[in-house]
């Protein structure tokens, strides 16, 4: 089930993961756009899933998504770390699933799994497999999934997840970067207004199964305006991309590590557009451009 509030607070404290202050929440509120780029076709609900204590940005990401949905009216938000909500009899009630900086190898297994007896281990493994198959079917059937920042660093032993998301974490840089909207007319790039965008954040370097034959990169590092990090011989540093998986829609952005990113108006507009794409309200081209 969901982690009790007092346990969540204790784990966040132990991991030195702070919750946003009231002042920071107000900054997110002010920076969030007044309206969404697309009108919802109907009442929309999204599930923001993840354990808040596993990575510094998690509490900020869930708060930002909550504010985006409420302020613009684009969707309602349910925040939870209850893996039962990911099963096939519950997940379809949501129009999109947001993987909130999932930073664990096996986030659907309980803490203390290794100490369980064999009978319980078998039951838990069956539950874990059911959750994974539910997520795959959910997206393949026409729903949406959004990956924020560390979403590609998780579930390393689940190859189908990496294929669905479009790439895996293989390293990072943390510095001021310049981002180039590769297709200025793409709906997810409206926030950039056709101009390079400078921000300080942690940028993931994507590796297999990442390929421009499989995803449509909408934004990348602008190496004409910044030094090559020398992390990929092909100099291909994707920042955000979209793709289809079956009938479903996938949006991933590496942005979203630093707390200040969540009160950056450009990032919030980009995230909102990506979420509306995943939901199905914002139509956008997904054909790869090798």
C-alpha cells in the first residue's frame, strides 16, 4: 500500500531529501503558466508515482505537477507510491502515468525483500511482474507515460521498460547548458519561442536502447553555444524526446534535477506540453528523424 505519511517523512529525513518550503511552493505557483496549450477533451486524471526519498527532486516534481494541473485545469493529479495503483484493474482510470524520478532498481518490491521466506518472495515476485506487465499494456493500449529526469535511471533489470521509454541513463553532467529546440514548430517546443534556452541542471547522457531511429528528439544540447561534454563520440545529447509505443505516447525529459528548475517558467511550460501530449490532448509529431 501507500507509505504512511510519518514513514515517508522519516525516510526523507534519513535520506536528506527536503520537502519544498512554502516560499518555494509559491515560486512554482507564480512560474506555472495560467493556461494549458491544449483544451482537455474531457476530464483528465494523471498518476504521479514514485518514492519521494529516493532522489532530491522527487518532492519538487510532484508538487510542480500538482500545481500545473490545478492552475491550468488541464488534469487532476493523484500522487502516490502505492504499487497497487499500477495494476491492470486500477491504472486504466488514469490518462497518463508520470514516473517521478524513479531512481530504484526494483521500486515495486517491498523494503526487506531479501529477508522474506521463499513463499513470500515468490508471491512478491509475481506481484512485481504483474505490475510491470500492467504498465506495458497500459501504454501499448493507448495511454501515456511521462518520464521526468531520473526515470531512465531506474528498473535496470527490466529491458522492456528501457525500450518503452526510449533510452537509459549512462552518465551525467551538472552545469550550465544551452538547449536547442530541434524543431521550433513542434508543439512541445513552443516554450522556447524558437530561441536557445540556458539553464543550470543535471543532464543525463542517454545510452542503449536510445537511438534517433526510435525516438523523435525535440530538444538537445546546443554544442554551437557550449562546450562538448565529451560523453558521446557522436555528440548526440538529447534533452527531451517523444515516441509512440503501441498505441500509446511517451514523453521524456532529462531536465528536472535541481529544485530551481521547478520554478523555471520555460521548463514548466515544456513539462506541461509533454504531459498533455502523453495524455492525448496535444497532438504532436512523433516520427523519428534519424
